[in-house]
């Protein structure tokens, strides 16, 4: 698998949210690697309220998970916790 995610570190909540969106997009892309098929499917779910709500839930899950993953990575490397990492509860 190519290395498209060099780090989980972000300096602002907005960057963390952007990373969460990118993670959800990449999950979809890896699950359905055929770009033409993804493009054909898009009109179907773009008009589906439930599908859009589910997408928001996926992004929210990633947004909550990113700081936890970074904290875990620091622990594995015996590094101190990064002070700039904000958890979902801090907003």
C-alpha cells in the first residue's frame, strides 16, 4: 500500500477535521478502487439524506480517532504526548 499518510499530527482542529475527511475519502477509494464506478455511484448517494448522514458519522468517528491514534503512536515510540493534539472533548 502506498504511503499517503505520513503523519496523524495536526496543529489545529480544522486541520484535524480535514484529515478526518481525507481518511474517510481514502477509505471509500480503497474499498471501491474503480474511479469510473465511484463516479457513477456518486449521484445516487448525493441525493440520499441517510447516506449523507452516514458520511458525516464516518468523518466524526475519524475526527475523534485521529488524536487517539497519534497518542498511541507516541506511546509506542516512547515519546511525550504532543501538546498541540486536541481531543474531541476539548471543543
